[in-house]
């Protein structure tokens, strides 16, 4: 009997020791990004808000605003060294209000792109009228079945108000494990008597051909402005990075849920499913907005944002910074992909996993020119 008791004790002891060792090894995981300056490439001399995906045929597709009101795409067949000519995917248009006869040009902004299992591409954008009070700020969608060579007619998924202060902004995609597609966006429309803003989501269950008629609220902090959502999942949970201005200046925060809950209950200010993304908090006076998050095929999480840390207080002159984590929290080890002088900028950034623990960072930047163009640099995720 004593032998059995000793055996049980040793088994429990060894199990506890192994569990402790596993936790320590997990805690010791420390990833860094090493940027390859030889990979620097200018995708477009003039442009902004770039996003990039690696297509099923191994080519890279970049989408961005061309600074003329349109959204365009370019492709690279050599992993990003040389880029094709622009193809206009979503063109600005003129609109005349039938009731008043007033006219405005409607710009296309905030492009986001995703490739589906059948190879089709979906492009979501923000419609932004140049003159208020004539056409509603909107979220719209196009589809391509030939890898971005041609695009369908536009479909309007959501319309906010005709005033800038009550608009909708920055759509982004999430493809769930069961094929459900979600589009997250920042939404001022429900708060026309205040300056508040929420994160909303629209859902499609049929490969993006039809969408819910009304969005659901994903998150809301009373008296503040949740903004610029970007979502990933790990098969079980969904993590949405947002900019949250609870500290006065925007910082990256995470909103979490499950892949099956469909955001039936929004994440409010005091929810445990809302938490700061950064392991080391930035000072309240530092701006760190416009976050973008990816989860690589190897399960590593990265967030980029534009920050004024160690720069002027002018957020317009902020620069891109990237943090990394092996979990959906405690993002750390910040690096700056582009060497941006204090009087220049690198904003409206994004990240893309291009395989083999290599990522691409894209920015709208004038770090070495007078015009704001679209630049890309590659970085290697390393373990130290």
C-alpha cells in the first residue's frame, strides 16, 4: 500500500513539475522582428492605406488608395520585388441627389481584401462623399473571380448618415473556420447626438453573396470611440484589435469572443473580454492609433500601429511600429520597419504573412521622398 501511495505521489509530483516547466517555457518564448532593408520597395510613388495578401497562386496582390479618389490593385509574381501596372478596382463616381439636385464626388477609401476558399477575391471599401449632406457614408463590396483582373459591380452593404460626424469607416474581413465571412467596421451612425463610436459587424453565410441587413454591435465604450477594427481567430476564439481612446490618446486594445457567439452580447467598457494589447503600457500622452493585426500560419500574433512615441505630439507625423507575441496578449518588443525622420510620416499601415516566418509591412510614407507613396519592407520573425 505504501508503495502505491509513493507511486501516486511521484506521479503527481512529476506531472506538476512538467506542467510548471511547460508554463516556464511558454513564458520564455520571446519573438522579435528583424527587418531586411535590402527588401525595401516602392509599390507606388503616390498612394495610401495599403493592404497586401498572398494569393493561392503564390503571387502578391496589393490594394491601396491612389490619392485621386480611386482604389487600385497591383500584383507581384516575384515575391514583391517587381510590381505590375495599376488596375482600377473601385473608381470614384459623381452623384446627384434626386431630391435636391445637389452634386458631389464620392471617393473610395479604406480598402481591405480577402481570398475565399473558391479563389474569389472580395474587396471592401468605404464610400466617402467629398461634400456632406448629399450622399451617405457607406460600406461597399466588389468581387473578382480572376485574381483581381476584373471586378463586379459594387454592392452597398451598409449606409450611415450623410454627415461626416455620423459616418462609417475602415471595413476589414474575417473568414471563420466554417466559411462564414464577417466584415468589421467603425460606426458612428448609432450615436448622432454624441461623438461616440462603436465597432459593428456584418455577416455572410453564403460566400459573400448576401449579407445580414443590420449590423451587430461588437464593442462600445460609453463616452469614447472604439475604432479601426482588425480581426483574427485561432480556430476557437476571435480577437479584434481596435483603437481605444480611454487614456485620452488612442492605443491598441483587444476585444475577444468565440467563433460561435456571433457577438450576441457586445463587449462594453468593463468587460473582461476587453484588454490592452501591449505588455508595456505607453504613456497617456502618446498616440498609438490605426492598429492592424495578423496571426501567422505558425500561430504568431503581430500588431502594427502608428505612434508619436519619441516624436512630436503631432499625430500626423507618427510612424509605423510593430509588436509581436506568441499569444493574443502581452504584445512586446516594438520595432519600426521604416527609418522615418521626425518631420515625415509612415501611417495607415498594415501587415501580411507571406510565409516561412516572413512578414511584409506596408505604409503610406514619405520617409525618403516628398510625396506620400506606398512602400513595403520584409521582416523575419526570429526567436531569441
